[in-house]
């Protein structure tokens, strides 16, 4: 068991931790866009969820209540987005951006008013946080080479939300591809007129898609503030919502490639943290900023080079107006 | 006249005003939530923005910055593009301004200003041209790429200020102070020379540059061939192509121009006020430009009025944060979000009832005339 092996395991471990909110948000965006609603407000909904989770968890000293609050708040913002874009045919990008900016200001404002703290919520501890779980058998498996360390470092030791995410993602994929609701959802994103002609409400389908989108973003937000960190910090989503959107586009609006794209971005991020201050043979020390730029630069390069003209769901971004 | 038969003033003034009023009412609800009196807050805000000459100076200083970023968003909107990258383009524009001022700073300001403007527009324009090129040629959506370019700009500037451009022997990541000769005259200096005594504010000649820019944008969009091509592409890309216009070229032009305008923010902030390049000087004005453009209906005159409104909100808001401890400048960001929501995404919410009201009235009028 060399040191390199352990390093790789730690890197994968970090990748999983960074990937969790990205995966949730990317799937949230996928559900929304497959129904024909572009949601650039993933960032804002996650941030709102993060604030709600941290605020409630701090007051009630319960991470689970925080999670519930995050989901409710995030779903409310999703409904607002649906109200603007589906009911009133508003510009979807503008609506998403409005939510992002509104939440970016609202979180710190309420933090000052409710807790008297500048842009943060009180530090969470004990039951207010989701902490890492040691899965059973990790000690029993420990002596076995390869499997033991992999199990201990990569599989075990994450918080419950990571495992919850791993369970939810296949369910969302099944929902989209193997249920009647999913079939209609995909249809309404491609050809809403056909769906309408079949006597199914376009608006109702899109509202339901947005609710699911809000649900997933809420979990992602709670993960950021009550599992990954111990409280809310101003702008703590730091562009993850946009990265998730990029991952979804790179994944061509399909579950498995989207997961791969999220893992790639998360790996770049994990590598970024690991590489700081490391002297590479032949190159010397890489400036911190070059490494920090990795995920963003990667996104631009991938979107420009590999996806090319990505085929979005046909009706994505276009408000549905009955019988023109 | 608009498609739904509304008088012009209703479409251009009444509906935006109603939307703005609702946004401000909701902001008042947030103030209540925070536990303060909205009426007192409003009074303090208006007083903070217009109460004295130097406060008006600050308001107009912020207005200047917002005219640039508002115009930037508006130009892109006319081509059907959403430029969320004003923040990054302004930062890179600042780099252009700093390079000009550091190398040629001994020139008198009337000579230096055009060069600095050129630097700001070239650098800012380039930072937006790349996403524009990627959209036109590779189909990568500007909404995502411009956001990524915001992050990349901040990181690039951080690197340059920490490693390359930092003032020798200093710890703070900022450039050396620009030579005094190139400093733009402040409004209070000019007024004092004319015999009017006012308190100091960062308002400077860039204010006039902003007004000029608004005029030129109007000329470009509505009186030039390129502007026509740009607006045609935004209105209907296929029809534009059928009419012999290259949408790709319009997209690249619109983005480059949009970035160049955002870059001009640096003339006001870096050259006009701080006299050195420092981190994060764009302070969210790139995003506020979205609210300004939406509120101003993407028209240069509207942008100037909306910029004045938001300039007053910024200045009044920071005075408010001084007066009331439970207030921070984040409250201004909340109001921005609400304005974007109601003037942008939810603009149709009151349009239907207003359209219905005016239809009814025009139907009644002929009958009254007959009676």
C-alpha cells in the first residue's frame, strides 16, 4: 500500500464530496430543461436552501429540520420561477438571474437581522450537522489489501446526504425514462403542442418538473451548509449552480453522461485543492490561480470543443402559448 | 404604439413604473421582516442619496458606472444575447486602463483619457468577444461562457496583481498609484473653480463620457447599418439570415461592443476615483447592469434614468447602513433582484389587466362621442 495509492483514494474521496451538490443540481437542471424550462436559477435555489438549512438547523439544533426547510424554501423559489416563466411567459434566463441576485442579497440581509452576524449563520455543531458515518464492516474489512482501504476511505465515512444522493439519482433517471410522467415530461420539452393536443396540461407538467427541480436543489443547498460546511457563508455556492448547468449541457441532457461530467468537474476541483503548493518535477510550483481556474477553464473548453452545437430539448426556453 | 394597442406612454412609462412600485413595496416587506420601519428607511435612503451636494455627487458617480454596465447589457439584449459577464469584462477593462495609465500616466489628462478609453474598450471588448465567437462559431451558449469568464477574469486579475503588477515592496495586491498628471478632474474641483463650493465626492468627468456613450449607442443601434443588422439578428435570426445578414458576425459584434461598454466602468472607478488598479473594484455593478437595462427597456435614455435610480439606491443604501445597524448594503442587492424579477421576468403580470383596461376605455370613447 504505497503513499500514492492512499493519495489517489483521498482524491477520489474528495471528488465524491465535491460532486454531491453538483450532481443534485445538474439533475435538477436536467428535469427542468427536459420539461422545456431553462433554469439558470439553480445557483440561487441552492444558496437559498443552504441559508434556510443553516438558519433552521442553528435555531432548532436539528440538521433534519434544516434539510426540510431547505427543500421547502428551494421549492418555493422553483414555484416562483414557474409562475414567471410558465404562467406569465416571462424570460426564463432573466427570471433565473433575478432569483440568483435576490437570494444573494436576502441571505446575508436576514443573517444580520436574525443572528446579528455579518453574512454568516452561527456555526453548527452536534445534531445541527450531518456528520460522516462509519459504515459497518469497515474495521472488519480493514486488513484486506485493496478492498479494506478503498472501503474505508472512499465508500465509508461520508455523511448521510451523500448516500441519499446516490440513491436519489437513479430514481430520477428512472422517473424520466421509465414512467408515464417521465414520458410526458420529455414530450413537453420537445413538442408541447403535441402534448396539449393529447389533452395533457403543459403548464401542470412544467410546474411539477420545477417542483422536483426545487426539491433536488434544496438537498444540494442543505448539503453545502449543514454537511460540507458548518453553517451558511455569503455566496457559498460559488458558481456551483452554473457549473452544474454546464455539466448538464456537456452531458447532453442525459443522466449517465451528466454524472460523468459532474464527476469530471468535481475531480478538477479536488485536484485543484491537492495541487496547491505542490512542486511538479520539470515544471516547478504551479501558481495557485492557474489551478483555481481549472474547473472554469475546463467548462469553457469542453463547451466549445467537445459538445459543439449541443442539441437541447427542442422547446427548452420557449414559453408555451396556446393556439397562436 | 405596441402590438396590443396601448398608448406609447403606457408601455414605456406606466407599466415599468407599476412594476417598479411593486418591487419596492416588496422590498418594504423585507424591511419589515428585518424589523425596521420601511417609511423611515425610505426617508433615510432618499436623504442619503440627495440630501447634500456631495451626496448627490456620490449618487451621480454610481450612476456613471451603471450607465456603462446597463448599456452593455442592453446592446447584447438587442441582439438576443444575455451578457452576464459585465463583471469580468469590467475587471479586464480595468487592466487595460491600468496599463495605459502606468505607462503613459505623465501625459495630461485630456490626452490620456482617449487612450485609456481605448484600452478599456479593447480589453473589455476582447473578454466578451471570445464568448461571442464561441457562441457564433461553436454554439456554446453565452450565458454559461460569460459566467465562466467572470470567474476567470477575477482569477487572472488576482494573479497579475499578486505576482506581476503589485507595487514593489508592498504587501497589498494593487498597482502603484497612477501619476497625478493623468488624474481626471473631480466635479467638485471644477465647481470650485467656477466659484461653487461643494464637499468632495468621486464624481468626475467620466460622467460626461457616460452620457456621450449613451448617445453613441443610440446612434449605432438605430441609425447605422451594423446596428440594424444587430437588431434584426436579435428580432429574428432566420429572417435576418434570409435578408442577407450574417447572424454570427452580428453576435460577435454585439458581444465585443457590449464588453467594451462594460470595460468603460473602469474609467470611472479605476482612473477617475481610485487612481490604481485593485481587486474586485467592479463591486457587482456588472450584475446591476442587468437590472438597469431591464428597467430602462434597453433604451439609452431609459438606461440613464434607471442608472440614476440605482445610483441613488447604492448611495442611499450605504448611508442607510450607516444609520441603521441591522442594515447592510446587501439590502440593495435584494431590491435589485426584486426589480429584475418584476421589471424583467414578471413584466407581463400587470400588462394583461392594463391592456384590458385601455381596450375597454377606447371602446367606450366612440360611444360617448356618438351620444
